[in-house]
C-alpha cells in the first residue's frame, strides 16, 4: 500500500494532558517532543520519542495508538501489528478501542481482521452504528449482498433519517434485483436530502434497465433541473429519448452535451447512431470518425464507418475502413461479408467474388454468401458458376426466397429450364406472397411461357404493391401480347415516366399509334395528373422577377411542397412588410400571421387565389369533358374561359390559361421519380403584371414520403 503524508488524515492524534503523566514527568516531556516532531514532519524522530514514552510508561495507551499508525506509515509492518496487539491487550474490551483497531486493520489492508473487530464491537455494544455501517460496506464489497442488506437495515433502524444509509441500501437492493425496494430507498434519499444527486441517477438507471424510458427521462430531467451543467446527464437523456424513439429530442440533448464535451466518444457515438436513424449518414460518419480517433482498434466502430461510407457511395473510403477492420480480425466473416457487399455496390465483382469465397471457406453454411457469390458471377457473365452458387444457397437454406427468385427469373429471362424456373418462383411467392419482385418474376415467367392471362394476373398484383418501371414494362409487354393497346400504353407510360428509357419510348410510341385518339387524349390527361400526384416532397426557392408598367422587382421566394395538394410559400418583406407565409392545402389557404390577410394588395391576393386553384384536387377534373384539339406535339384542352396545354410526348403541362392569367412552363427538371418546373412564366392581363420564376437547388423533404415511393426492385435484382 502506498504511504504518504495524506495517510495522517486517518491518524488520530491524542494530545495528552499533564495529569496522564503525573506519575512520570519525564515521559510527558518526551511525548511533547515527539508530538512536535510529528507536526514538523520528522517521523523517525517522533517514533523514537514515542518508543521512549512506552518504555517509561507501559500503559501509555494513546501513544500506542499513534505508534501503530506511525509504524505502518514508516513501513515497519511487523511493529505496527505488534503495537495493535498490545492495544488489544491493554483495552480490548472497550468498543471504542475495537473500532480503532478495526479501522487500523482496514487501513493496513487487512479487511478480514478489521471485520473481526467490527463484529467484536457489536458484541460489546450491539447499538454501535459505526461498526454496523462498516460491516454493511464490508459485505457489499465482498458481494455478500444479503448480509450487507441486513446490516444496512440494522443501521437505518438506528438512524432512520440517514440519507446516505438509504442510498447504500438502495445500491444493495439494486444488485439483488429488488427493483421496487431499491426505488423506494432512493426515494427516501431524495426526500431526506434532495441535494444527493446520485439518487436521481440511480433511479433513472433502474428505469432504463427495466425499459421504462419515460420514467428514466423524468428522473434525469429532475436531476438536470437541479444541476443543469452535467454533460453526462444530458448524454443519458439523449440515450433515453433515443430508446423512446424520440430522435429529435435525443439529438437536441446530445448536441447540448457535445457543446460541453465536443470530443467525448460516447456522445459522438450516440449522435452518430441518431444521425444514422434519420438517414443522415454523412453526419453519422463524421461523429464516428471522432470515436475512432480514441478507439483505433474498435472493429465495431470501424466496420460501422465502412457501412456508412458504402451507403454514401464513397466506396473507396468504405473499402479502406473494412480493410482496417479485417486486418484486426481477419477471420471475422461478418466484416468480410460487408466488404464484399461494398464491392458489389461498387461493381467490382471480381473483388466481391474473392471475399465471398473467403467467407464460404470460413462459414460453409452461410447461405447469403453463396447468394451474393451467385450474383457476382452472374454480373461477370459466368452463369455456370452463378447457377452453382445459387443452387448451393438454396441447398443450405431451402427457404432462401431471394436465391429462388433470382435463379427462377434468370432461367425465365434466358428462356431455359422453364419448369425449374416455375418451381423456384412458385416457392418464392408462397414464402412471401406480398413480395412484388417475386410476383413480377412469376408473371414474367408466364409471359415467356405465353400464358398471358396468368402473366397479367401476377404482374397486376406486383404493381399494386410497388410502382416499378420494370414491372410496368413487363405488364406493357403482356398487354401488347393480349392486343390491349390502351392498357399497354398506360403501362409503358408509367414505366417511362418513372425512368426515361429509349426502349420503353419505342414501345410507348408503338402502342400510341394503335390507340383511338379519343382514348389517347383521355389517358394523356390522366397521365399528366399521375405525374403530379407522384411528386416527391421537396423544397426549393424561386429566383423571381416581377414587372409591371410602374415597377420592376427581383426577390427570392422559398417554396416547400409536402404531400399531395399541400405547400408552403414564404413571401419576402419586399412584397409584404415584415414578410409572411402562405399555407395551401386542397385549394384552401391560410396566412401566417393571420392578420396580414386584410392588408394584402389585390394583385397579391389574385396570385395566391390562382395558385390555390392550380394546387387543388380538382384542377385536372375540370378538363375531363373539355373540347380537345391537337396541334403538332401539343394537346389543347379548352373549357369555357380556361385552357390547358399538354406535351404529347411527356404529358407535362406546357401552359395554362384562366381568364386573365397565363402560366407557361418552358423547362422542367427531373427530380426522383417525377418532374418539377424549372422555369415558370406568368402574366396577369388585367393588372398588367408579368413575372419569371426560376428554381434554385431542389432538395427532398425527408420523413414526408408518399406511398408511391419504391420499396423493392423488380426482376432478379
């Protein structure tokens, strides 16, 4: 045990009066000298003086106590223990002396002997609180929890208002899984002394353990209200809100904690996990990079970084992380597997094959490794090895639906082994009857078998579940074979509008030539509406220029489109003093602030009113029974004082006229699975105002996805 001057905190100094040495005045003088030597740090001189005192007075009890500690401090262990034994001989039936000896042996790192003296103390004085508390702590440190609990209960019967006693009892109960009792003990701690902050933490810890995260959050917030500067508690709050799936609050608390400890690996880790949950993999990677700096050999962190970079399509950086992890754990098949998948996404199929072979050597029953090995061989145009790998995956796992679908679709697409293809695909669909990709594969097989009615049935089921360009292409081919040009045109147009493709364009044009014009015009209107309805939620801004006979202004208008028929437009202070927002949904609008409505110029009110009409659910319906004319590549729908012009090839709006308003859209930009106007021109004839709006960067609004978003891919992929 390390010995230094701090040891003397535990040293009881006994300043003896003259009366104790009345019989031996010489001993008293030597004692005073020794005490002076002790105060001035001359330990050896002090020991010599005290030894002379005990030579002169064999009953100098208090000096023996000092000597026991001094011998221990000076490294004279044997003499220290001899002195302690002498103290016991002189006054061993005094509870105060036995407490002293227990404390001495505890300091001397002899807990078993200390325990014996605490037990002796309680025999001499059953109400001794010090011995009771020490024994409770002794049994806790030795993990004899039931005994510790008994002694703490005994102590608290003696001191029912001792907050720290209840805290220690709570810790014992917590370890004994006496959850309710532990919570009750911590409650008593807080009731007696609300300043004991660890009681709040202990309660929150228990609630976390049993999955009651709302209660844990409440305790942490109680703590934070009293002690707001504890960054670790802010971190715990972030973790609890994460577990409660309130990711925004989790992020808020963790960011507060990060301000205090910007490089704390635990805070960085949990922030990274939350960013991952929100799909913000770039931010997640930045946080975990900080973790890796302090934990360079942590393969879980390194591997997770590799996964993030792969999703971000930074395949080279992903490879670097995976190779680092593999160097640490070369036989870890899970890391090898993730590295192989990164090579698959990177289209480095030769490297993927190399790693997947390593995996199958380490884990020969890993069916997914064989599945991706089959895919990699197929991408390398090695169908023989691809087929063998896929059959091996199915052999290992007879319910490997992905492998059965891939192999069955490949057989069907190649026009070979069609019976085997049917067996595999029926099994895949039986296992996952709502998997649109498998339904599409089976439908495509029946198309190859020229059973077009069955093909139509399965392909229609597929597109009901997932809107996928390849599925629509297959459905279009089936309708063409069934001599249903209108249905074929609809399917091809849906495929083309999702993903523009030259081959689909030819099929679409071919079907269009076979359609009656009346059907074409009707379907073209529905196609235009379909393109609008599948708009992905986005935000952008319009660089705007408005001019009239008396003014010309340039300004910027932020614009957000949420779900169908719902949008937000922010008008700048240049138009409205103080600025304002317009929220439009299904043709109904409201202003923020509301009071601004009565202050709007009539020109602005007219523009907003017309915007509402365009973004209402009835916009296209008003042209259903319109008069239709065609001029080259333009289809014109006219009704009363309104006119809508669509492009014959794309069904996108070229222009719209309503009384005195003319809107022209000369340019669109592809965004996700639809098109967003890039430039919009408008003109109000009566009030002689015209303008040009041009979008800046178009960004998705995450967390507001529409149901039309793809969830699976058709075909063998």
